[in-house]
C-alpha cells in the first residue's frame, strides 16, 4: 500500500492574536493509519488538530498562513460543511447532546438530509462499530446523559461515524476515562483504522506507542520530529524528543 | 467562657442579615393577608361562581362578575406573548449565538434601558402612535385588544430576552462545538441542539413574561379602552383585572371596594400559578 497523505500541512503558521501558536509546521497524516501527536501541555497539539476541521475559525483573532491539504485539495477550496462532514472530531470530554441515544445518532443524518429509510440501518451499523449495539439496542430512547463516560465517548464516536467521514480527529479522547475504558477505546481505534484515517492527540505516551503508526512530537508550536512510531520511541533523532519520551521534561 | 468580641459581632451580623432575608417573606405574607382578609368575605357573601364566572360588573347593584376581565387579562397576555415571544427569542438567540462583541456591547445596555422605562411611557407611546394608527388603518376606535397586545408585547421583551439569553448562554460550549464539528451550519447547531437544550429556560422566560403582562396596569389602562365586556375581535376594547382595580379603587367603598379586592385575589392566584409553573419548568430540568 502506498503511503499517501490524507491530511498535509506545508509551512503552516497560526497566530492567536500576537501569540505564535504553530511555527512552520510540515506535517502529514497518512491514510488508513493512526497518527499521534504528543508533546507537553500548551505546545499546540490541539491547535494543529483543530486546523484540519477549521474549528479554529470559531475563535476571534486567529490568523493562519501556509497551506493545508485534505486529500491533496487546498482546504480553502472545500466547502466547510463538506469538510467537517468528511473530517469528524472527538473531543476531550465526551459531549453527547442532552437527547436520547437515538436522537444523538440521528443528528448528523438529519442535518445532512440523509433519507429516513436508511436511518435504522445506519444507526445499527454505527452502534455496532463502536461496540455499543448489544448494550444500547434496547435503551436507544433513554437519555445519553445517563451513560457512563466511556459509553458517552463511544456514542460520540458512533455519532460522527453516522455521516461517514473518512478522517477522524481525536483530541485526548481518553483523558476523562479510567485505564480499562482507555484500553478499550484504544482497541476501538485500531479496529477503526481499517476504514478510517485517524489523528489522535494524546498526553499519554504509552497510548501513542500502543496505538499509533506514526508520531509527531511538538514543542512550543514547533513540530520537532515526525516519523514512524517505533522509531520515535526507540531511536529519536532529536534529543528534545528523547528528553520528552524518557520523561526528562514535559 | 464568654465568646470573644469578634465572634459576637459575627453573630449579630448574621442575625441582621437573616432578618433582612426573611423580611421579604414577611412582606409577602402581609400582602397576601391583607388581600385575602379584604377580598375573601365577598366570595362568601356573593358566591365564588357569581364572581369568577359572573358576566356583569355593576358593584353598586350588587353584581360582581369579573369573568370578562379574567378572559380579557388572558387575551392580552396571550396577545403579548404572540408578539413578544418570537421577537424576544429572536433577539436572545441573536445575542447568544450570532452577535459579536461589538453588537453585544450596545445591545445589552439598550435592553436594560428598555426594562427600565416606566410603564406610563409605554402607555403614552401607545396612545400617541399605536392607537391612532390602528384607528386610521385597521379600524375601530383604536383602543383595543390589538393595541394592548402590542404595547404589552414590547413591555415583556426584556423579561423574555434576559431569561432566555441566560438559558442559551448556559448551554455548554461543547454542545455547539460537537454540532459544528459534524458539519452543521450555525443555524442547525442553534435550532437543533442549543435551543432544545435551553428549552426549559426559554419556556420559563415566556411564563414569566406572561406574569409580567397579566400584572401590567398603567399602560393597559391607557390603551385598552376599558370596556366591560368580553372582546370578540382584535379591535374591541377590553378591561383587565388590574385595570379594574386601578380605575375604581379611588372612589369605591363598602362592597364595591371589597369587590376590587376580590379581583385582586383572582389576580394574585393567576400570578401564583404562573410563577409556580415557571419554577416547576426550571426545577424539573435542573434535577434531570
Ligand atoms: N483561543 C486561544 N487564544 C489564545 N491563545 C490560545 C488559544 N487557544 C490556545 N492558545 C494557546 O496556544 C497554545 C497551544 O494551545 P493548545 O491548546 O493547542 O495546546 P495543547 O498542546 O493542545 O495543550 P494541552 O495538552 O494542554 O491540551 C497554548 O499556549 C495556549 O495558551
Ligand atoms: Mg489540547
């Protein structure tokens, strides 16, 4: 399989007002693989991730220079609705809507005008792909707010799968979960890799080492090093990366 | 061992503050006591049915029917809601979801000002502009259900806007982000996620707006025409419960005066029910 970039940046710079948040970042997220972004708090991991679905647009006073490509198309040439439909995002804190499980899952279908007759089939498929079908098939009309944190996060993943994205961005998706739930979500990610391209931001280096194929290490807005996960974790070429993964700082 | 000076002072301050807090309860109790003491005897004398469902108000002839006024109060309240709720909600949604910092900067103080304008000014503007406009372009004398609804609709805007704005802004940002990140438009995120999530607060704002409309007096007297019958048309004049009290209290005596207090009892009951409803709606979701 040829390695091509589903997401790519070239000389990407981002400014929050006067604060230089991303500095000349050249980055690539390979198709049907899991790419992890690691680095100390405040280094710009979330900022970079949110560039790909243009969530930074919601913040006043953000300036971006350089280029971002999605499937080799410049991001600005893609309709933002299409872009966000194609690139789903999972947040740090599970954020199901305060509706029933079913309505959460139907949200994207309704918004994107997917015909009603397909709904039941899509809901079932998506719940199955996050391993919630057996637990929730009879509880689809109860509020999503009563689920456990892990189930909420799974539901959020299922919710975005309903609109059939190609790429999934996950911003510290396990930081609100306990260790067992974390491992199960990791298994899920590996499962999803077959059909989706995944970019995950994580604070947890073991997690990056366990799930990802490629890893980028960021520091103060710079992408210091980017390469195969095994290489980054065993033989990093930059001693700052080495320092971080061996726990000398960060 | 006697307590130190600081502890003693602390205790006294606490007691004074407690007294302040409970004084509002005392005032409430006193108001209820007065109105009930003055208003209830007539219910015994004439009968609840003859007052609440009586069609004719002629206190000097022993007729104390306030049914037309009850109906009128409800009509103007719903009329006000019909005008004020969409406008107020639209404004609250704009402020909470669409307005930038700049627009908020002048809209919010403007709304506070709107809330602070005395009701007589609203009535005055109603008499000067709305009533003649209706008379000239729509028909009737202009003093009407329509004019009253418009004036009250504007008057309840601040209530509806501020409470539903609070409800909307207390919807967690993560819901909006979740919706937008799935490719919703701003309006889809607002209408399908934020508004449903805030619906109890929005409903409460409407109920409290109704309470404000039921209770409004001055502006209503000025534009309603104050006729003693059930309006059958948007252009008919009417008299509300509040207007009835305000119009006649200055010269009423004896049973007539008691009849006005009975009107007050009914009015108070309506307001209480509305407040209870608003609280119920809010509390139900908080517990959830
Ligand atoms: N809306 C904003 N306005 C101004 N500065 C911001 C904003 N969001 C983030 N920043 C700054 O940009 C830098 C990068 O933030 P970002 O959230 O991308 O970090 P991160 O690597 O995801 O950190 P964490 O691991 O804590 O989530 C931080 O220094 C932060 O203070
Ligand atoms: Mg982050």
